[in-house]
C-alpha cells in the first residue's frame, strides 16, 4: 500500500509596517492606549479583536487582527489568538477590542473570554498581560481593574 505524506511549512508574512512614537516597551496602560488609538479601533463600526505580540521586554513584535464581528459581538477563541502568538514566537500578548457603542464596560462574554485566554496562555507559557476595551468614551483595562 502506498500512502502520501503531505509536507507543509508555516510562514509569517509582514503585511505592512507603521512607525509610531511611544515608549519602546509597553510598561503602562497609557502606552497601550496610544497603540489602540493608532489602530483606530474606536472608529470601527463593528467589534474588532486585535492582539499585540511582545517579546520578553514587552516590546511589540507584531499586531494581528484576530476577528471582526458584528455591532455587538465578535468571536474570541484561544486557538485563533494563540496560533498567531506561537507563529510570532511571542512571550506575551496584549489584547485590544472595541465596543462600537462607546461604552467600555466589559460584558459577561468579555470577562469569560479574558479568563479563557488567561488560562490558555498560562498553559502555553504565553502570558496575557492585559486586555483593553476601546471606545469613544475611553478605555477599560482588565489588568488595571484587577481582572488579570
């Protein structure tokens, strides 16, 4: 019996590079807010979930849009998040998503998804450093509010 073996390779392809002026390393919520503003998530008409992958010094290595949803929801699954982080050889991630309503109060789904991401990250050795919700009325940090 002859069987076929399929050979694959994984490649990370840089789509674009943008320059920004801020601290080299993300060490505080304000720097993360600056990056969220650079991404213009507060302007998006639907929910968009993005991760920033970082190295051990919290220097941003990559920015990935993980999902784009509807007016009130988007799919956040650990598999999709950490697939990107693993490909980028990240030591940690920051998550950012928007609330088109402008209200940055986390929903029960936001809280549950953050817990799942935190647990999955611990297993994989890729820490969830913070999760930010961006809206026209400001930002909400899960870390700052003791939820990470």
